[in-house]
């Protein structure tokens, strides 16, 4: 046994998981978290760009928000075991269920994002467009962050134990994605907010990930090893590259800006798929359920 | 099936009377299971009776090599699951023929001389089931109201409302509820809601030949269980302990609780389960702050620094 790290001893039932791992598909659910974050943060950026006289950036952000939320709906309905019963979530208003609140939130947000985008792209109904832009900008941050609560409100150790940090991580990742989209779609003359947002969001995300991993103790392994570890590291590298590129060559060169934007979008997606994979791994291995619970019980005794 | 679908005070986290907290007026006494694993013989009559009564489909005929357990786990198609644990530990048994005071053999655990500790092998058997938590995470997170609290204080899925979102599956701290392959909806123990309505006990308890599974009013079951632990401790079975009986635990106490002979995780049970929605108010506070931070961040990058170039 020399040379090996001493593991905390515990028993399990033939190594089987204690909790049932989520039955969600990564592509649908992590994909939705990425797209929902992109949409929500883009609505805020679109409103900010419009208010500060950057119409091309505003147009890009608003159109991107509508596209992202549209695909989100497809992913969400696709993941239901009984897709025809999607509207069953609107038969009750249930504050104890983040998914229920999220469905109501999306039902209010999507039409606002739609009108805001249509008005910006076609240049019609400016008043309705302004109202919708404002509504989407108010609801967008909730769309971008409630998904962290949805994940944390489970018994999955990597998600629940990080419930204090996960919303900040998701907000930062959403902002990075919106910045990335802005860099791709807007001319460099109008993309200054997107460049600064890229740096701010990437920095915030790096901090949030470290705080999260510190909080969850041994469950941090699930964020560092295997598939989740590769995705989280890819997110860091892509995020730093994207933000760095945006602030340097991306200031004047449209192609460099767009490439930085692609990197930032990929970073945001990698973060969501990484968090998803870490949760799955922490649910599948009983030691991440048993270890923290035993310590909690012993600390109380 | 007219039961309210959500706790009266939103999360209902302070109540010890879940039926009343869910809005049932003048409900019948809360009922549940006390599963005494010290007298389980591993016959699986509970599994069979449950499948038969509830028309639960077959879900694979595997030979697992996990002792005599080929059911493996609770799930959409296994609402009772008998666990088999083989251990290198002496088995304790009561030698009814021995005179009192004889045969303690110097074992400090064996207070009564008629209890023997023999050999170096023991076999634990335990019939697991949905815990029907006082504070049930599956019910809290269900976005459609398909999961509801019955007048008996139990937790039941309405099959015609469930839309297969799967949120309850990772929310359950015990790994009970699961999605049925090829169907899409979730299923679990109903504590035989249909039988309760007719004044019958659940099928598993009815079929149990040793009364390892005891059905009854929860208050009475808790008293009975406490007395049983005392008897076992006096007989020298010092590792007997109750699991899930404490209303002060992280789920407000289980409607179906257990007498175990080892640590919970040995049986595949979590040592200190907590209803995830207990932390939900704090999660929303952090999400709110994160949302405000997002707005502040975007506002600052739009307003500060270089102005827009024409």
C-alpha cells in the first residue's frame, strides 16, 4: 500500500450509487444551460448596447437571444419522457420547484426576446421593441441563473454541495457567451462592451470555479478528473484565450474578434457540460454521497 | 385523487404533520412501515407481492453475483428491494436451550448468557422501500404537481400528470424514484394507496412471513421500534439501531423507517440524508445576487471606458 494516497474508509452496497443519477441527456440539458445562459445574458447586453448607441451590437445580441431560447425550448421538450405533456408544468405555480418557476419564467421571457429581436432586425414597431427589450433585459438575468438553482436543488453532491457558488459560475459563464456572440456579430467599433465583458466574465468564472471546488471538498475531484476535468480545463483555456484575443488583436481585426468570440462561446459550453459531467460522476460513486454525510453526522455528534 | 399538490407554507419545512401541512383537513392518522431487518429472512415475498398487486413490470432477470440479490436496487420497476450483505462478522443468536447466565464466553457485548456470538460469518437481509419522507424532495421539486401528499401522509405519483421531466430522480436523497424505460414517466412505491383507501394493509406487509415489515400508524410504529431496539440491546445485539425514525433528521423523519444491524451505507442507505429544498431559499438568494451582478457587470462595460465610435 506504499505510495498510494490513503482513502477514507467506508462501506457501500456492492459499490452501487446511493442516489439515482439524473436521467437527463447531457446534450439536451447541459446544452440548454449553455443556450439559456447565452440568451439571458445577451438580452442584458442587447439592452445596454442599445442604450449606449451601439445598434449593431444590440441587433446581434437580441437576435442571438431569440435563436438561443428557441433552440432551448426544443431541447427541453425533447428531454421530457412524455414531450406531449410539456404544458403540464403550467397547470400549477409551485415555488418549491425551480423547474416549475423556470417554465413560467421562460414563458414570459421568450415572447419578450422574440419581439425585441424582431423589432431590432426589421426596424419596425420601435416602441414595442423598446418595451420588449426592457422586459427581456429584466427577465434575462433570471433565465441565466435559475438553472444553477435547478441543478443545485437535487441530492447530487457536486451540484448541491456547491449551491452557494453555482449561480455565480453560471452568471459568469452566461456573460462570457454573450460577449462571445457580440464579438462575432458586431463590428469592432461597437464591440467594446463585449470585449470588456469577455475579460470580466472570464475572470469571474475562474474565481467562481475555485471557490466552488474549495467548498465541495473531496467532491472537487469530480470537477478535476475524467471527462468533467477535461471539459473544465478546456473551458479555462478557451476562456482565457478568448478574452485575451478580444482585448488584443480583437480590438481592430474583425476576424480575430470573431475567433475570440467563438472561443468564448466554446468555453461557456464546456463549462456547462463540465458541471453536468461532474454531477453525474458524483452521483454514480457512493463515496461522494457517504463521505460528506458521515463527516456531517460525526461533527454533530 | 383530489389532494393538494404543494405544501401550504410553500416548502412546509417546519411541519411534522405532512398531510395537514399539504392542506388536508382533518386527515386520518399518518401511516407507514417499520421494517425490522433483524428478523428478515430474505424470502422476497414482499417484492413479489408488490409486483403482483401493483402490476409492476418485469425489469430484467439478471444473475448479479451480489449474494442472493438479483433485484439490485429500488427503481421504477422495483418498489421493494431485499438487500443481502455477507460479512466476516460473528452472528449473534439466542440459544433458547441454554440456562440463563451460561455461555457468555467472556464477550463483553453479550449481557444475557443465552445469546451466543458464533462463527465468523453473518448474513444481513433488509427489505428497502420508499421512505415517504416528512419533507419529500421528490414532491417539492416536481414541476407538474404529479407527485402529491395523500391524506395518509404518504407520497404518490399521479401517472396521468407526470410528464417525465425526471427532476424527482436526482432530488431523492435515497435513490428511490426512477424513470421507467420505454415509458418515460417515473414510478415508485405508493404505500398501496388503493389498499389504504379500503382499510387494507399494503401488499408487502401482508405477505411478509416474519413481520419484518410492519405496517401501522407511524406514532405507534415508532414506540414499537424503540422497544424492539431495547430488547435487542439487552440481548447483546449492540449494533442494532433505528434509521429514519427521528423527526429531527434532515428529512423530518421517514414514514417508512428501519431497524438496522450495521451502518446505513452498508445497506446502500445514505448516512445523513437531507431534503435538498431545505437549502432552496439560500440558493435563490445567491441566484438573485448573481443576477444583479450580471446586470451590474454588463451596465459597467457598456457605460465605462471608451465611448462608442461613430
